[in-house]
C-alpha cells in the first residue's frame, strides 16, 4: 500500500478537486487545510481553495457542474455559484475567500494531496496520461469497427497505430516511453 503524507490544520497543500459525478475530471488547486477527518487508510481534509491552476474556460465547463462534498459525512452537491457571475479566475478566487468562505470549503482525499506544486504536477501528468491513453484506446476500437464506414474509419488497428505514431512521434523523442509499445498496447 502506498503511503501518503498526513497534513495538519493550517498547512498549505496542493491537491485535486474531484467529484463522483465525473470521476475523470481532476482540478488542481492550492489550498489551506481547515479541518481533518482521520481514517487509517485515507484521511480527508476540508480545504479552503486559495488558487486554481486550470484555465478559466476549463473551470467554466466543469467546476460549476461537479458535485463536491462541502462537509465530512454529508451529501455532495454543486457549488452554490454560477459561472456567468465571473469573468476570470481571480474573480472566482476572491469570491471563494470572502466573509462567507466556509460555505465553499471542499473535502479532498489525502491521496489527492501533496505538499509541493511540482509533486502535484507530476501526479497530474500521470493521471492525465492514463486518461488520454484510455480515450485513445476507445477511439481505436470505435474507428476500426468493421461496420463503421464514416470519415474516421480505419481499416485496422495497425493503421491506427501508424497514424498515431506519425501524429505524435515528435512528442516521444526523449525515450522515456516507447511510442511503438504505447500505441500497440492501446
């Protein structure tokens, strides 16, 4: 079992907002731990959002529609704000930190929290890589179905691999991951 760091009240952390309403959306944030709920496997933190690391367009499409836990052991619901009330991220960050800020505290799981921003960036890259590969695998299956004859039709999985390698070979120059093995494994 992977160990993760335990944080105390008052510590600044970097973490992901996640939601069971769309488990594939991870919103990276900087936060302040306001309270903790101990669990030997996966403690939870009630956090105050200090800073978002995503674009405002992404937040408008996802943040306001996701269900979050705002208290321990309570039902999840949407944040009581409308995306149309904000023009930029700083407006949203200011709103989340006004006198009624407690109603915007969000629960995050300890496995989604780290101390350093660079650690969060690495975790985010790993998660996004997995999600992208899963979507590419789904696209490969859809494009190579024999009965499909549309614009995205490919004759075989080998053709898909060749096209993807042509499109992304420049991104795999450093040799960390073999592009051949990656697309063959999808």
